[in-house]
């Protein structure tokens, strides 16, 4: 009976590891969005898989002018509270993009070669789109959305 119990426990452990590995492999391709706002607890995240929205974001990034005057290391401030929105790419629709961070009108774009470019979104369109999507996906509530928008 003792051997049967040990065998059963080992079998369940192996099954759990296998299921976790399968879940990792089946991750959806898209844009993983993280609203960087909390300290000490997980930031809200969601994934964009809709190809039309991914294309809209790609087109928006492509139209933004470079910010040649930006002299910082990152657009994300080293402070408590809202630090921007991180978007990590696993979509085939934007093959040259690794990630970007948007903080109000400033955008830090990193390509697959880890080269950074700083862009300017004067109308805050990209941040506003991502906040609206976060609300629709239930990643944030209206209070957090207002907090982000009112910091402009």
C-alpha cells in the first residue's frame, strides 16, 4: 500500500509538470501589456491578440517622429506610482519590435537587436489606446485609468 501511495504522488507530480509545460508552449502570440503602476504587488497585465489592433499600434509607432532631444536612459520615471505601459512583442505582425514603453507622450522603442529609439506621441494616442484596452479587458478600473490620464 505504501508503494502505491508513493507511485500515485509521483504520477500526479509528473502530470502537473507536463501540464505546466504544455500551457507554457500554448501561449498566445500577441502583445503582452503591463501597466507599470504598483510597487510591492503585481502590475495589471493583459494580452492583445486582435490583429487589427496590433496593426493599428504598429502603424501608430511608424508615424511617430523621433525625439532627438531626449537624453535619458528610459522614459519610465524612477518614482512610486505610474511609470508607464510596457508592451512586449511575441506577434509576427511587428517582426522588428522587441518591446516599447510609453509614458504620456514619450515612447521608448526597442528593436530585436536591443537598439533603443525614443519617439514622441504628441497627442498621447498610444497611451490612451492602451489604457482604453486595459479598461475593456478588465485589467484596470476607471480610478486607475483616470489616475494615469490626469498625470499629463
